[in-house]
C-alpha cells in the first residue's frame, strides 16, 4: 500500500481570530473593512480546505501590492456593459478577491433570470484559488465555473520559453446526500512552487515537469525563473484548456493577455491586469431539483463505490478531500504551513499587529 506523504501543516488556529487579524492587516493599508473582511474570509476558507498554496500565505504579498499601488484599495468593480445573461466588469485594479466575488455574484444574478449567466472581469489582480468563486454558486443551487488567466509561466508543444499562463479553472456541482463535486486545477504539469521548492532543496526534478531555454526537457529546477518554462499537463490537453481560459478570461473579458500580464509576485508598483470569467447555471431552470439531486447523488455514489485498486481503501470525487479538510478545520482549527506562519508573522511585523497574531 502506498505510504501517506507527511503533512505540510505545523499548527492549527481558530478561524475567527485569523480572519480578524487578516482583516486588520488590510485595513492598515487603506482597504475598507468590508472588502478586507471579504478577502480575509475567502483566504481563510481556502486554508481550511487544505489549499495552502493559495490561502493566507499570499496575504503579505497582497498587502505589499496595496501599499505600493499594484492594487488600488479604493477601487470598486463596475459593470460597463450587460445584457440579460451576461455582463462585462471593469475591476479598476481592485483586490482580486473583491473583483472575483463581484464577477461570480453578477453571473449568479444573471442566471436567476435566464437560467445561465456569465460575467467577464478585466483590470483585476491575482484572485487566489479559483474554487473560491465556483463554490459561491452552490449556495444558490447552481453549478459554478470560474477561471483566470495569469502571467506567462508555461511553454506550448513544439515551442520554447514561457508564452502562456497556467490559467486555473474550477467548477462546482451541488449534491444533496453526497459531497459536492469541486475541481480546481491549473494547466501545467506541476505547480511552479514545487519547482522552486526542489531548487531550494537542491533536488533534481522528475522528467516532464520543465523545459530549458531550447524547449527541451530538463531536470534542473534552477532554469525555471531564468529561461525555463513549465510544461502543460498531458501536453496538448493542458495547452488546449489553457487557451480556452485565455480566450474567455483574457480575450472576451477585455483583459491583458499572455506576455502583457505582469507578475503579481514580482511587480508591486505596476498593475498586473489579470482577467477572469465566471459562469453560473441555474439547475432548477432546466430540471426539477429533486430529480437533479437524485441523479447527481447516484453519479457520485457510483464513483465512491467503484472497485478499489489493490491496496486502496477509498475512492474520492474531486473536491471531497477539501470538503473533509474544511469540516475538520471547523472542529480543530485552520491548518497552516510553516511558510504561512512565517509569512503571517512577517505581515504582523510590517503592520504593527504583532500582538494580534492568533498563534
């Protein structure tokens, strides 16, 4: 039976004090309490779901962007064009979570009237975990789909160098007797953070993760941030899906595309101008909810009760591990990695809130 990998978490802390600390840190640099609380709640829930790469670990960087002007703390997302089932939103360089929340909320409102709603968002910033927005639709018994383009980190089949973002995509499908189906993926074979971690440990990469300046496979993680590029997962499949996201969240949303997007992790005074796209589908407009729930619960049951491979004891649907993690966090506290603990401690130092740290 495969061994269980060691947990990346070093501590747990109650959610409310953590949300309160994060909110105060953002108001210190001029963000309204409403926007700060919304952002904090989304980041902490991401941590609760075990997605530790996109939760509060990023907040210190977001606050730096707010302080230096990369994020406009006074910005209010604005609908600049709309029809019965669609809307275009200019985020005016607002916090990515504020822009993303406005986008999915608008898509949900449009779906209430038309059965399906879509919203594009331009002039935005890094919006954290894509699933945070897809999950919003579940509260309205809708299917939610969210996506964003990113700065370039990935090559394409037959090409060399980074020319495309790894463009995350998420969907959430509600269920009744079973956990919801929630997928949240980026289009590269592996997250860039894992390449950076391998470099710090002085370890070579597995074959297929990275290409060098000539577009050829390499196991040297040191080339990643210089001349290398991540590979798309399953080659043409990840490439094709990344282009779909770029087409909807970049082209159709009116946002910056590919090489025009600045890296939020490298630039703090300039605005990255990422774009997002959100889709909501009102299930009840197409099928009686009881009928849908019976069918989706049966589909999930079939996946969970599928014959097990040798040594396996359980099968999961996408998002089920995160569902379990969130339930555990409600009882035992929010799990934090050492990187998150160090980052939050640094943020407390930056903002004069050392006495407010919840751990």
